[in-house]
C-alpha cells in the first residue's frame, strides 16, 4: 500500500508495478502528481500547472521513470537556453563540440553581462567546488564558501545565485555546500548533457493524471483518489495497514508512506516519530516558490523561455496550445500564455497579487516593449509556501532513510535521504529505493534504479570525480 500520489509514491508504484507486485495507492486529493500537478483556471477554463516543472539531463532516474511509462514522448529538450542580462541583452547558451567540462566554456564566454574577471573567478570556483569531496560535512553556507573562494560580487549575483535559486529554491546564505556542488557537478561538469533542460509539452495533469494512470492501471496498480489516510496502524514491531479519515481500516503487508515531510509526524504509528532516526525530521525547513501566470492578447517575445538575470522574475516560459492550433488553422486566437517563476519567494509575502503582477509585467516590458503594448487579458499568482525542503547547511543529517525501524514500513518523498535536492528526480529516487526495500523484504533482490552515469573521461581526470 502506498500513501501519497506525488512523484515519490508514483515512482514506487511504477517500480513495484514492473515487478508484478499488486499495489494500492491512496491519494487524498482528486488528482495525482502532488506538488507537480495542474489546476483548472476558472477564468480561461485552461488546465494550467501549479508552476512550470522542468527536468535536466542529469536527472537520470526521472528520465528512467518517464521512459518506463512512456511519458518521455511529452518532454522536449531545449537545444539552447536564453539568458537575459541585467541590461536586457539576450545571450544564447548552448554546448559546443568539446568534451565535458569544456563543452560549456564558450557558452559562459558569451554571457556579456559577466566581465573577464568574473568569468575567471567562476572557472576557479567551479574547479574548487568539483574538487571538494562530496560527503565532507561543511558547516559553512554556500554564501560563505563563495566568499572564501574569491568570488566577485557580479559572479555571485549573476551566476551562482541565478543557477542555485532556480535549482534549490533558496538564497545562497541558506544553501548547503554539498547541495550546491551537486547542482554544478552533475549539471555542468560531469557529463556533456547534464545541463540540458527538458520541458513538458503538455500540462502535468496529462502526464500524471491521464497517461501515467493508464500505465499504472495496466500494471496491477489500484488507484484510490480522494482517499485521505488518517494514520498508519501497527503492532509493536510491524505495520498492519492504514486507517482512513472516517475510520475505515485497510490491512497491508507493506506500507510506503509518501507524503510531504510536514505531514509525516501525524501519520506515523504512535511513538515512531520519537525514534532517533526520525526526531530531526521536524527541523527540516521549507522554501516557497511563486509562479505568475500571464495571458496576453499577443506574444511578447519569440523565445520559448528565458532566464532573467538580476531581476525579481527568474524564468519565463511560453505555455499553451494555441500555437499548434493556429498552425493547423484551427484557431484564430493570437493570445499568448506565459508563466514566470520566482523561487525562494519569501520577499513576496504580504505583497498583494496585483502588486507582484505589475512588477513582473514592468520587468518584462523593460526587456520586450511588446509586453507594454499588449493587453493583459488575465493574470494570477500561485504561491506554494511549502514548495520544497530548504537546503540549509547540514540538511542531509535531518533526512531519514526510506527504511524505517519497522521492517514493513518505508518512507518516500523528495525529503528522504537520496543525495538529491527537492526535485522530481529526488522524489523518483526515493520511490524506487522504497520499492527496492519492499522487494528485498520479499526475498527479491531486484535493482529498479538505473545506474548513475559515470563521469566523462576529462572531468574524472581533472577533478577526481568517480
Ligand atoms: C512550485 C514548485 C515548482 C517546482 N519546480 C520543480 C522543477 O522545475 N523541477 C523539479 O524537478 N522539481 C520541481 N519542484 C519540486 C517537485 O515538485 C517535488 O520535489 C516533487 O514533486 C515532490 O514529490 P513527492 O512525491 O516527494 O511529494 P508530493 O508531491 O508532495 O506528494 C505527496 C502526496 O501525498 C498526498 N497526501 C498528503 N497527505 C495524505 C494523506 N493523509 N493521505 C493520502 N495522501 C496524502 C498529497 O496530496 C500529495 O499528492 C517544484 C515544486 C513546486 C511546489
């Protein structure tokens, strides 16, 4: 029995489904996907995502999950990224034919808003970071690490902050060094394609609420939506099943609890949260992400997406299906729907939605004057206050393993110990790990997870990566 239909629970269901283990998945909401899901916008009637979700080439387990279930056909790899400098200049960022880690050297060189001395500092910083042993505990924040490694103010604000605030959803003074290292090593240094961004071509609801449901139901997974679990039931040494909100009990041989970490204490069997392996979980903090959804009466730029450097708005994505309908002559509608992502959005607390929207539209108009001429037909802000766990220094010591002290109770979720930050990749890894534990308990030592890719030759040689 799996409790929670976010990516962790779904990955556990897929892992067990591929092994022919009958699974029931209980989800309290009316839809699957958890924090990666869609809603229907009442004004436009469109199904929109709670926030743009992207994955990267280094997210190998999420890629495996999508290949296994056929979702990969709905992911588009962006051949280039577009960086908009603080002065509005647009720089294209793509790999050259050189081997990693030099494949992005020219792309960094093309970022005009960085001076030569900033680029030298960044190159040194990346080298030092890659050579830092991944598991060595470091009580410093990444902001302190950057200062200790001679980074210039522009390098910090326009490079390190830009990448990490999007990847880890927090400010540099609240980021663990090993988490920052993971982003840069796996994304930019270790292999040639780790940096490549993939964007879903359909709403998350189509991915997880339609296509994945088909796969799960054809692989022995019973889905029960709008079925909230009150608590996991147990005897002294084993889990017996779950009790639903409303009182009904369901027996289970194994339970995978795949809910957000903030809900775990109330759902665990009495007393378990006080076990030393779990007490520190309650110190895990969260970080917010906001997305601003804008429907203009026309496109404001030809770019499919852009990274906005040195602004409140961090990424913009063009979304919607009007383009393909127009191309097929099926729609005369020229409106254009965009999502602007603001990670680590604490500073927005207390600002009314209209204020946030006005500021974002002003920023867009500074870059693309068409945004000023266009009519804004509709707009809204979606704030996820507990979007992800905060990657604060020492955070990994707070994250429990999937296996609890009760042999037939597993935890899953991006917040469990996976070596990854809070991402779809981390959630899928946790689900696979939990599923492998269940199989092992049944005497089947099966590896569901793909192997982590080995570093390319040159990064292994230069940085001692393995
Ligand atoms: C705004 C935002 C933007 C993001 N952007 C990205 C991105 O671009 N790329 C990326 O990789 N990651 C991104 N993430 C992170 C990613 O969405 C999460 O890491 C991942 O979806 C977490 O999955 P999970 O299964 O661990 O948890 P969740 O998705 O939280 O799933 C837990 C599930 O448990 C259910 N549940 C809770 N209580 C009960 C109960 N009592 N009974 C039954 N069910 C219950 C919940 O309804 C939920 O469906 C973003 C997250 C947010 C919020």
